[in-house]
C-alpha cells in the first residue's frame, strides 16, 4: 500500500525540499508503513521491509522518491536506524 499522506509526512516532505537534508529514524520490520513526528526523536519512518541486505534502505529510498517525485538518497546512516536523507542524484 505504501505510506499515506498525513501531517507528519507532509511536514517531512516540505522540510526535505526546503533544506535538502533531513535526519530521520527508521524502524524496519513494522506492521504498517508510516511517517510520524516526535518532538524529542524527530521524524520516525516505519517500514515493512526488514533490515537485511539493504532491503529497508531500498524501500526507504523508493517510498521517499515516490512521495517527493525527486531522487532521494541516504547521505549517512546506511547501517544505522538513524539516517540523513538528501535530495539529489545517486552516486555512481
């Protein structure tokens, strides 16, 4: 199904477009995909994919690119739940 638009997802998309980089916390292996915002923890993105063989990272990039209609990549945190997402071309 994918992530449905809500106030947190719209805020994240706006912030990412304006700032070009946003810190997020990813929770792989969740029952439902969602984006939420916690004033202490920041953006929390729940994904159904497990954190095996980069499946969750690929799903995160796919979902965020689809929502933004732009290329999104993980600038830092490839092996961590805490990541920095940026808009831009994928590195070759």
